[in-house]
């Protein structure tokens, strides 16, 4: 990359941390890789080095734990972009982290080449998400077409409600992103979440909601 970034990286076990660090170094996008043995060390590194703008962090095994820790880091270290690392690419885990403000979610199980591309994508300012996010949950995919009239919009955040309003107006993802001043990938994440919460599978069903 033309403008390499300094990166702080945390992975649970030593072997996993070294493996991910080697992949990041091989991608050639970091002036240095700071390896931390856990979230506490990562916080200390971020406190001592205010020039760290991007962090690749493994927050642990549970989606709730990752999301809570990620949100905490983003509140304490304003402007920090955090990428979640995890062995799993379970759709619910990905959504939990993205809704907490992750700049991406990279499964450590990716092949080295794919991993390097994911890292480079995030460093270029894009939001990386695994392919698993593209698939709708089984319950939504199998929902009957007549279900929407029985749905309610309760449970949507204010941001998601805004996206829903734009969808009902027939706007494209790109147009919504422009109007809301967010990345198009962020709009896609909101739409996936809305689908999950309302239990539907097609955009037309959103537009037809009462």
C-alpha cells in the first residue's frame, strides 16, 4: 500500500497470535505489528501509542463478549477502527460485531491469500465481511410470503428504522448510503439485520409492511 498503517493485533493463544501477525506482515500494509497477549495489553498499547488508528483484535469466544469489548474500545479510544478476528464466521457473530461498530470481521480460518486481501481491504478504508453474511437465515428464507402483514417494527434501532424508511421509498443501497453519509456495506449490514428482526427474506416484503 502507498500509505502503510501501524497496527495493533491481539489473538488469544500465542500460536494463533503469531500466525495472524505473520499474515498481516506478509500483506505489507503495516509499518509495524504490535502483538498483544490479550485485551488488557491491547488497551495499554493503545493508551501508550495514540498513533494507532487500526486494531485487529480477537475478543474471545462469545459474540456478546466481542461486541461489548469492541464497543468499549471505540468509546474509550475515539477514532480507532477495530477489526474483529474470530475462528468462526457465524452470521450472528458477524452481525453483533458490526452493529457494535466493527470496521470488519475477518475469520482467521481464511486462506493466507484471502486473509491478506481482507486486511488490505480494511486498511483501504472499506468494511470487510465474510461471505456467510450474504446468506439469509434459514428461518427468514423459508418465511411464507403472506407473513409481512403480521409483522411489527418493534426492536429496530433508530438507525435501522431510518434505513427501513428509505427502503420503503424504493431507494437503492447506494442512494441510502449517500443520504445517510455511511458506507454502502454499512447499509447492507443494516438491511440484513432488519431482515433478521422482521423475519422476512425479500426487499418487496419490507416495502409492503403496513
